[in-house]
C-alpha cells in the first residue's frame, strides 16, 4: 500500500523511527551540554553525577539510532533476510549499559555509606534537575509511543533509559528533601530502589531482545492464527513443518503442504500463493510467509526434514 506521496507505509514508519532516534541523540546531547556548563559554574557533585547519567543516555541514544538505521536497510549479499535483528542487538547493548549504570549506583551507595557523605545541592543545580526531569518525561513518553506504534525494540530500550533517568532524579529530589527534614536515609534508599527498577527493566527488555537473536518463536497467538488460516484454506490437504522466527518486529515463517497426487502443479501453486497472501494480509507482522508444496506423504520419506507440527 502506498500513500499519495508515493511512499510506502513501511518507509514512512522507518523514517519516523529514525527521526525519533535522532531526536533522542540531539536532546540528550543538549542536556549533557547544559549539565556540564552548570557543573563548571557551581561545582555541584550532584549535577556532575547527573551529567554522567546523561553521557550514558547519549551512548544509548546513539546505539538506538544505529540500530534503527541498520534495521531499515534492505536485504543484501551478506544479509539475505534483511537487517531487522540489528534492532534486537541495539536493544541488548542498551540494556547492558543500563545494567552497568544500575550496578554503579549500588557501588556508589555502598561507598558513601561506608565512608560517610553530606548531601548538598546548590539552588541552580536543583533547578537544572527539575528542568531535565520534564525533558526525560516527555522524551520517554514520545519514544515509547513511537516504539509501540512501529514495533521498535531499539526505541523501546531508549525510552527505558529516559524513564530510569527520570526515576533517578526523582530519587535524588527525595533524598534532598529527606536531608532537609532530618531523614538522610531517604537518599541511599531511593537510589537502591531506582537501581532495582533498572535491573528489572534490564531483565524484561533484555529477555525480549534476546528472543529475536536466538530465533525464538513468536507469541502463541500468532501460531494459533496461522494454523487457523491453514486449516481454513487447505481444504482437506495436510500441512507440516510449520516454523516461525522473530527478526526485530517482523516474523518469518515457512510451512509445507501435502498435496494429493492428482492435483496439478498450477492448482498446488495457486493454493500456496493464496495461503501466503492471506497470512500476510491478516497478520501484518508476518513479513515473509513461505508455503511450499510436496506430494502427499513425501515428508515421511525424509525423517530428518525440518520441523514438526502436522495439521
């Protein structure tokens, strides 16, 4: 399907994802510049720590842009199935950065509790943190919306970075208020809560991203829908060797049909095309549906053939 501008919907989606990833890089770079400037003016360690978080976010945003850009490339001589898995790889690398940041927070809390510390925050630094919290919230919501709309693992991971950065700043504000009210324990407690939330996100999103890299099967609901279409279209013919795998936001599948011996090659070909087209029409996330035909019972002569799952 094309728009009035002659651009496919998939192309518009890829352009939207690339713009969102680029905006993430530009916004993070702007925040980092402001925070470094405020640190040079005030010498605030809290602002310096926030700048370090922004540097981590900048790396994650750059990885997101790299993953989205690579995934948009068409198949080539070295990647016959396309580049969609670069989004999975980008997401996994971003989760690695987030895990390192969470563990760094835990270590920092331990050192401060062991060596003792004093919570201080200049008024200007407090204002900078409040401003960046607004930016983090807006960017997290925007990136997550684009990620869900266009099924982008890389942007979903980038949105998680902005969200966890927001939580870290909320914890910092809570620590400052706690220190002002005579409850300094709120500062390390809040930091540990944020680190725990970060690690939870790392496990959840990292697990999802790794599925595509390991060729894991998609959700059960997709298989149920595919089997329903096969049963409705096959009209008595049996199928076997149904296999599906995830590649970024897309699904690739192949299945074999047992065609009766009296069927013509043309009839078998038309049946395979009809099934493939219906699967891709009713399940837009299925990018490639290969339906091949063979004489009835032929797969029993090839016991080492791929897959199982007769219909």
